[in-house]
C-alpha cells in the first residue's frame, strides 16, 4: 500500500527567507501529488499539485519538485511570510484512487 | 470555485446522543466525498469514502454502524456519529472531489471541519 511521510516535523524560518518542506513516498505507482496547507482549527487548503509526468511545477510563490527516482517531493515557498505559518501536508495517489496523507510539517515563520 | 462547507462548525453533546454533520459542495457536483478524522498535532485519517447513490466504503477499523454516512445528492453528504462517547471527540473534516473540474480527478477540496466534543 501507499505510505507518504515527512522528514521534518517542524521547520522554523525567518520572515523573507525561502522555505523547503520535504516529503517521501513509498508507492512507486503513485502518479499524482498534492500539497495542502492547514491553519489551526481549519480544514486543509489546496496549494499546488503535480503529476508524475512532470518534475517541477510553479505557482504563486510556491514550487513543487518531484523526483521519481528517489520517490521524493518538496514544496518550496519563496519569501516566506508570517501568514505562511501552518501545518503542511503532502498527499499522493494512484490514478483515481484515494489520497494518502503524510504526517505533516509545522512551518513557523519568525518575524 | 471549489468551495466545500460543513455544518455545524463545532458541537458539544452528551455521551450517548447522536450527532449529524453535513458536508456540502457549494459550486460543483461531487459524486465522491470523503470523511476524515484528525486528532491534535496529527495527520488526517480517512474514515470512509462516500459515493452518491450507493453505500459508503469504510476504512479498516472504522465501525460503519457507529459512523453512518449518507450521500443522497451530488452536493451533500452527511456523517452521523451514533451513541457518541468521549473518545469520539475529534476534528471531523470532509472533502469533495470535483470530477468535472479542470484539476486532477484526484484533487480533493476540504471543508472547514467540525469540532466534536462529547461530554
């Protein structure tokens, strides 16, 4: 089965710096990945997704990188702001199947 | 677009009572909705997959008679926690899959969650 996990439970960055959140997955058949942001007491918010036929995708201030060789993906946040403080989850799925979530990384932005 | 709502946002009930939580997709149709449970500082745990017009599919270890799911329309799924006990206290989150949207078929949009406290 699928399992998706995160390397670091907590990441502290200075405001204005770039943040990199990492995620590893075990199912080589996974072909779709999503990053979610969850603020305290709220539901997860979609940030960005990527398919396995891509190795990079950019959004507004965010970039997701996918390395299928080592089954690793990362979320990069440029110029991190206090409002970026939250828990970030990666999730992966095979086509049409349910998402499997990682453990989550807490991002703390220091002003 | 892709907004999902939940009601109520929080509920406090006595042990032994039943609680119903509603999940609605506001601007899209969702043939598939999902119900998750989340404990503090933990990840989301999938409880069941709710399919419109058919029975829900429960994950291993989730009691279907305790967590009743109904998906009667393309925009509404309900989760009823029957005979709730203090150990059922948790944050319940639903999500809906926009099968007809421009995002991936697997993309799920989440509701704001419902915090349940059973006394």
